[in-house]
C-alpha cells in the first residue's frame, strides 16, 4: 500500500504527464462553436407532431396558464387574451402569430467579442453547471454549502475550458454571501474571471437591472449599444403545472424590453408536475414555454427567445427526480422536433441524479448530452459539473464532463467523416499491400498527430501499466487537474478603468442595500 501511494504521488498517470508538457495543464481543443452535422433523431411522425401541438394549444386555449404578475396580466389583456381571475386563456392564432416573430437564430456578444456565440440553426453550445446550493470535491469528501471561493474556482474552470461556451448562473450558490448582495459579488467575479456570455437570474427588479448594468459597464457600452443586440441572457422556469410567478416574469419582461436573450424552461417532471406519459409532459411543457415567449414577442417583436426542455421523470418509488433516463432522452428528442416545428432554438441540459462523480454520474450525463446532440439542441445547460439532480456542484465532475464535451465536438468535426481521395487512401493501401503495416508510411506520419482525438483525462494504458503508475482512478486524476488549473489560472484582461467602474457600481449598490430579501 505504501509503495502504491508513493507511485501515485510520483506519477499522476497521463493527467500528471500532460500537466507538465510545455507548462500547460492540459492540451485541449481550441475555442470553437460546434456545428451539429447529424440529422436529428425524430421519434414522432407527422401525426405525432400534430397531436402534441394540438395538445399544447388546447392547454393554452381551454385550461389556461396562471399568471402571478399583474403587469403581465395587463399585457395579455391588451393583446386580447381572455382572463379569469389570474388565469390567461390564449388563442392559438395569437400564439402562433407571436411565435412567428421570434428569430430562429441569433448571436450573443459578451465583453470579449471573440467569445461571441450563435444560438440556433445547427449550432450546439455548452454551459457550466448553474445554481446548486451545495458543493462536493474529493478533498472535502462530503457535501457542504457553497462558498464564494468555491464559486470562483468553478468560474475559473468555466473560463479555462474551451468547450464551455457560456457562463450560466452561479456555478455554486455562495451561501456565505448575503442574498441581498450575492448577485453583485458573483456577477463581479463572473465578469472579471471570465469573458464569456453570461446570465442574469430573473429574481426581482433589482437583480436583473443590476446585472444588465454591470454587463453594460464591462462591455464598455452605452445604453443604446447594449439595447441594440443581445449581450447576455436570462433563463426562467415556469412553476409547473401551468403557472408563471411574479419575479421571473418581471425579469423576463425587463430583459425583453432591452433586447436581451430569453430562455424559458419549464421544469416538468413526468408523474409529479406533469402527466406521467412523456407526450403529455412534453405538451404541457410546450404550453408553459410558448405562453412566455408569446408575451416577450408582444412586448418587443423579434426579441431573441429560446424554448427550453427539462422534461424528465421521477422515481415512482421515492418521488425523487431521475435524469439521463430513456424517458428523459425521448422527451428531449420530442421537444427538439417541436422546437423545429415552431422555428425556435432549443435548450436542454447535461444532467444526472448521481451523488458523486462515479460511473452512474457519467452514464446518466452521457445519455443527457447525447440526447442534446440527437435532438438538435442549441444550448446545453449544466453540461459540466452537475450532481444530485442539481443540488451539488463538483469540480471533478466538471473536468470529467469536459472530456465528454471535447469528444462530442470531435465527433461532430467534418474530419471524422471526410471522403476525399486522401481520406480513402488507396495509395496508402496499395503501398502497404498484404503483409505490411501502416505505422511507418508517409500517409500515417503526415497525419498521426491530429488523426484521432487525444484525451486529457482518459487513461489508455493497460491494467499493468496503469497499476504501475499508481492505479489512479478517473475522479482522482480529475481532482489533480482541477487543482492545477486553479493554481495556474490567469484571468482574462480587463481595462483598469472598466474594472474600477464595476467596483464603484458594486460598492454603491451595496450601500443602497442591494436587492430586498425575505429575511
């Protein structure tokens, strides 16, 4: 055991060797916006699409959506919708007229224009884990409440990995920062530790307005330039079944008026907050999302909107959410079909129910991520670092997930299915003939460094070589990489004057009390 531990400390396996090459922690793929070249998986036939659409329209027309926001109710009333108490009944013709105004593709430009992302079409984008209240890593060995320092470490991973294209919500909720000023500190950290597209929580007027102002300052923009094109986005969740609450709709409408990106993602767990059948759950999810998107289009026609899906099932024995299940995969694929039917970009998620970064975590996340590819998803939330159904953020899982994301990006590259004469390689086949091998010929030597995906985390040694190198399991290798990435992290540049303006804004808003809370 002592010798094995010495070998483990001395080596580090492939991850340890990679960490020492050229001063880089890992050799990763360059920044790029992946294009999904595969045809989407479409489990529904034409009659199925029509049936789910009819179901969603029936819900909107006959059952209605409860709107717990007085301003939104007034806007629906102005649009001609029927309102009884706080339930809004929306005609399908009006819904489809509004949805037709939404773009099928749009760009979001952060403070670094080189990190601009395109949402829609065949583009597929991956974002970091967002919003867990708890944190776990191998060094702690237990679940703890999130802190600002842990949040900062996860933001460093978000910036470091090129396969992460946008910075979602707080990668872990820093509960050591009071809720009234938490958004100010974390958004400051996000804007200084990353230069990628970022997000605002729609949780009341102050938070949304503060974040929009901070993003504007960080971009060096005047108000007209900020409002002219999306610079950030928000995501709201309906309160399933069939409700939209006051603070989320407030933020939704504020962001719509200023032309920022809008994502609506109902959290419909089949058997709990939605029908137990996947078709019923998808129809309800669509109705909830379309009602919010129609509202945004009525407020500002053409504003950038994304329809989200978070339709999965519960464990009917315990009531706990389940993710990465066959039902989750089919619901995601079905929603992808419906998003194309409505001409809207789609968001899904890379999720799992596992509690630690183990085999279950990876097969469930792998199923979720490949469902995103198969469905034609454009934005993949929680693509790296998610555990326990969204209750835990984990840096080892983040590093492990990014290995999957890189492999997906490689899989989608045209080089993996090119068919030029050089790719068919008949001259190489003739040169080797019947008795030789391909290792030494020019065709191989000219291509061997880039012919295949090179992992930074996977260990391809045989068992004996792996054991001799210390027998280090995947999560341990991921932990070492996490520590090295954070230790060597360099924040992206920011002009001193802009940083000072951000600091002054944060200080001013803290003096004013930040955002109101219930405690």
